[in-house]
């Protein structure tokens, strides 16, 4: 499998937010989201071909049960099934992060599905040369339903740019069965804290109206985790090293509480990043 990166960090979004995890990022994607936050795994794929055995060996170097197979699009990788089987055989909890356009039966514990809305179509990027193919492939209702019906647990994540996205989400949800509002997460689109914070406010209002969940500014942490990991400053379990201060909401606390993570942040015993 072409591997963009493999790193140990904290899951920053969804049902397993806060859980220390090893992330295995496949390089290559059948979509081209205009706002893609991992271009090195889609628009400009990077990384060497790495065997299943070698990936399993690298994962084993971290004393971590949870493994996240992500991308790019991990489901288009020819050896994704043997990789998932090998990790499962070693007792790992497996999350697949996928846009849910391709289904293959494989052992997983959480299907993290992120169908792409029309706000993702790259009409204005690279002369729009990927727009038609992206538009054709971005939603596959029967594949999404296969994941929902065939997985022990799942979540549906939607990146939202403005309130008009909600009608698209509602239209898709009406075509799907066997989901609860708590399975649906709205993520404000943005790669900087200011944008995320401003969009988090109205996304929060939508969630209050609809009962859907939001991951709000927690994605800021994920973004910085990725950036730090790629620059080798690295995040480690429970501590962020050398990050700029990031203000976010810790949903592990009751009530959820705004906290600022700084370069001197230390961990809680649960591994939460928030000091
Ligand atoms: S599906 Fe994910 S990896 Fe692929 S282009 Fe979209 S955001 Fe990037």
C-alpha cells in the first residue's frame, strides 16, 4: 500500500474523540475535494509502497490498541483487506475513515463515513479538470448503507461550509436507514482557528435545532496534530509539543469547557490533550 504517513496521536473527532490511536494514512484518493486537508494523500500523493507486514510492524511499535486506517481513500487500496485482517488478528480496534464510495467486506469496529457534499466539488481548482469525475463519484447511497448495515458501529461525518449544506444532508439522510441523530456529526469546514470558531457557532445552533452532533473546534486539534506530526515536531500521547496555543472545547469535561492548549500543555491520566 502506498503510505503517506504513519503516526501516533489522539483521535480528534467523532465517537472516539480523545482516544490515543495509531493513524495509518494511505496515499491516493478517487475524489478531489476542493478543501482537502491532506493533499499529500490525494491531489499530490506522496509516500513509498509499504508491505502489509511492514505496516503491522510499525503499528506494533506503539503500545496502542486503536488503529485508524485513513487516507486519502483507504478503501481503494488493493491490500486494505489483508491489512485490516492482520491488524484485527493482533487484537487492534480498527476505525476506517472513508468517503464511503467503495465497499469491501473487512473486519472493522467503527466505520467513520464522510460522504462529500457539493461544497467539495473542485470547479475552480486546476481548471476544474477533476470536477466532473468528483461530482459523479462523491455520493454512493448503497455503499453508505452497506457500511451502516455491515459495521458494529458507524458515524456519518459531514463537512459543512454554510447553512445551505443542511438541506443536502437532510436529503441524503432521508435515503438512508438505521441511523440515529447521535450517529451524525457536523464538522465546520476550515483550516484555521478563526474560520473554525466562527463556523462552529452556527453549526452549534443547527445541532441544537436538529439533535445532530457537532465536532466543532475539536477538529482544530486534529489539524494541528497532522501539521506537527508531518513537521516531525510530533504529538505524543497526551501532550502537544511546540504547538501554537489552540483554544478548543473539551467534551470530556462536564459541562464541556473551553480550554487553551499551549506548548507547555500536559496530559491528564486519561490521555486527554487538554491541560
Ligand atoms: S475524500 Fe478525503 S482525502 Fe480524498 S480529496 Fe476528499 S478530503 Fe481529500
